[in-house]
C-alpha cells in the first residue's frame, strides 16, 4: 500500500474545534479518519478525543453522532459544494475510488456540545486492500496509561486467530512509530520524551504506526490510535472542576462573590495536593479588571469568597498549579467572569434564601426567598424560579421553570442549581441570584411513604396566610386528610422566624394546628413535618405565613372571600363575607374601619402586598 505523491495541506489529516459551552466548560474535539489509506473494500472508522478544559474525558458512544460525506474535490467537501454527497454505507466504498472522505463528528451531553469536520489524507484507492495486510498486527498499545514521557508504543494483535505475524527484522514486516501532540497535531516526534519537552501541556497524543513489508517495500500499512497523556503533573490541574461564580446580578460593592461549586472545587484541589505520587501545588487568587477583561491584575485575596468590591470592576478566580518546589512549568484554570460592579450610589438589592434541603428523588424541592433593598424589605411585582440539573462535570442535563422541582431518578448524583429573579412593575429585573444544592439522593423505598408524598401538595401551603394573634393556623384540609389516612408516622414542629432564620417555638408545639400568640407578633410561622416509615425519614417544610399581626381587642379572626365581576372588572367581598364582617363590627361596637386593597405578587404573601385602594 502506498500513499499518493500529491501534496496536501496538513489540516486535511486532522483538525479540531474548540468552544465554550453553557456550563462554562471549554470543549475541543479531535479525530482522524481510519484507515489512513482507504481502499474500495475498506470500512470507514475513526479515532477521536474529546477534551474538556484541556483534559481528555471519557465519552459514552451514545453521546457521539457521525455523518460521512464524499467528493472527488477536497475543496467541494470543505465548501459543501455540488459534488459533496452523503456516504450511503460507511462499510461499502465501492464506486468511491478517487474520492475524498469527510467525517462530521458531534459530541453532545445535555447542555454541552461541540462539532467538527475531518478529512481523509488522500483519495480512496481504486483497488481493494492488499490481502497480505490481513495477517499483520493491527493494534497499538502503550506501556503506560495514561501515557507519560517514558512510555513507548507496541504493536499488538487484535485478532490472534487471523493476525498471526508480529513485526521484526526476520519477519514479514517492520514497524516504526511517530507521536503527535494535541498541542501541535501535525508535528511528529520519534519519542514521547522529545514531545513532552516541546509540548509539556499535551493532554492527548496520536500514535501513528507505519508497517513496511521486508520483501515488497511498496507494501506499507499505516495505523493510528489516540491516548491520554500527562507530560507534567502540573497539568493535572485541568482535571479540577471549573469554578463557577455565585453573586447577585446586578452586583453591588457591598455584595460578596463566592463559588456555587466550592465544595467540589476544594475536593478536587485537595485530591491533587494530598496525593504523594503527584508533584503539584495548587494555589488560588482573585483577579480584577477595570477594562472589561483586556487586562487583569492580581489581588491579595486567596480565599473562596471576595468582598469589598470596587465599582466598575469585574472579577474572576484564578487557580495556578506549580511543582512543589515552585520551579518548572505551571498551568492555570480560571472561573467564569463576574458582572461589572455598580456604583455605590445605586440601590443594593439582595435575595435572602432559606437553606435548600438535600434534594431527593420524588420529594418536592422548593425555594423560599425574601427581597431586600439597602437592607429593608423591597416591593416587587413578580418572582421567577428556574431549576437546572447539573451533572458532576458541570453539564446541564435538565431544566425547568417552576416554583417547585421534584427530582427525577436520572438526577441522582447530580446537583440542582436554582436561580431566583425578582421583577419590578415594568417586568424589568431587579436582581437575580442562584444557589446549588448538595447531590441528589435516591427516592425513599417505602411504598406508603411514596404514596403520601404523592398525595401531599408540593408547596404545603398553610391556611390562612394572613395571621393575627388568636388565628388558628394549619395545613389545608386536603393535606391533613392525606396525612390522617396514611400509615406513615408524621411528627409536627411549629417554627417562627424569617427567611434564612427559623427556630422552634419557645413552647414546643407538636400539634397539627397552632394558635398564634402575642409572642409571635412580627414573626412568620411555618411547619416542619418529619415523615417516618419503613426505617426511612423525610423532612418537608410548609410555606411560611405572613407576619403575625397584633389583635389587642382579641377580636374573632376568620377568612374573608373575594369575588370577581367580569363585566365590570371589579373585585369585591362576597355577600357572605360582607355579612359576617358587618356582624363583627356591630357586635364589637367598632366605630371606624379601614380597608386596604393589596396587590400581591404571585407566590408571595400579604407582607409583599402594595396598597392599591381603600374602598
């Protein structure tokens, strides 16, 4: 087998494409069409490597899609010209003699993906493959995995029953190896030691084996395989999870920037720093830029959070790896870049969060928040919630826009990222912020537990929402009926407080309902349910009430109902509610009464209402 003597561009053999994905990861894709010399009876195949943030990753074949094209003109293939045709059967190249082959390879994993095009180094030969090659070894193996500068390639038999002839001076053929770095795909090296000296940041190598007949010099078979490579331990930094920043948008000088995936990043760094077999030290430092990222300057902050922000700046976290003695090569990994910091004269909107529960399959997950402006409660017109399931590699595998998300079985071992956004009366964003949960755990196995979880309202609302001293607060009748009908043991704990700070009531209350007391004035109430069955335990938290109001006259409390007149587009009390209210006024000799109509944003309480009328 011989190559054509025509001259061709180096990037015909192999090219790569790099892109930034929605997860913040950077991907590159490299591939080579096999066999390197194609015959009419050849079957199209390829080797490939997918790199994430510069490090080779394992890929499930189901995450790759392949298309093959052919044309007698290489320029037509590149330009998708008129002679470019789809290859009907990659295992049948008859009729394609004299044509070039194009491979369109796409990697996709949830939110992340990359696609690239690759071309055969020469045209398909007009004859079948020489049969002498059938008995030659056709596999390449490395003496180390991953390969290092001391590794060497060997030829192996893929099918011992057929491939029976090894290489050697006294045998039918000899073999020579050439090594190529992903950092310079078209520059060959005789040894990996030389390759590592020139390109120590190499993460993937291509090994080409040239098999030459000892009796017929023109019979030449070229093989190619790809392998992971570590040229210097400092480049293992690329295996660390890419840091993802967490901050309010817009970003105010009084805010703090942290990491959504801090625990994972710290665990990855510790695994490298503490491994005695790896010569590496990983350090962190925040950088800032005043010119939108054209130039970056280091700060003195090395922790995982950054406060005391400067107006007009943007920030990022830099990870640097060096050898333990600080000499030799180094590598860097950066977080995403923050938003630009506002002027200190702008309003500072902040979102308070309740702690997110550890997500569990089949257990509804909700997020309780409050909006502040300059430290005080802030009015708003709406709140939006977006859920993203993020796998261990940072890839977004599922999204949902709803107030509540119930994890699925496919989510186990992933994390859930929730983004909350508040809007003003013009539907303009006031502020948004996201949080990331712990990893999702498997669903309970007890069937009674699962049945009760399915029957309970996902949000577990309390009734009524407006609470005064003397008001009896409880779950809805439907939820309480579901609990009463179940064999699952349910323990109740009433709590008071604010978003982000809840405590059990001073006098422990463990009943299904609670009557608001004077000591609760100014506090909100919520109910913690502990469900136990079959040795398993699940905690659920209700929605919280509005702040408890005083009731110095000890008036009876009850719920009023509204009705809507479509013809007049008017809300009013129902006749029954008006009658009951009139009786209350008459019975208690109330001489004055004030009415306040509140416009309350969806999925919020009385506290967030804005007075819009007094009729």
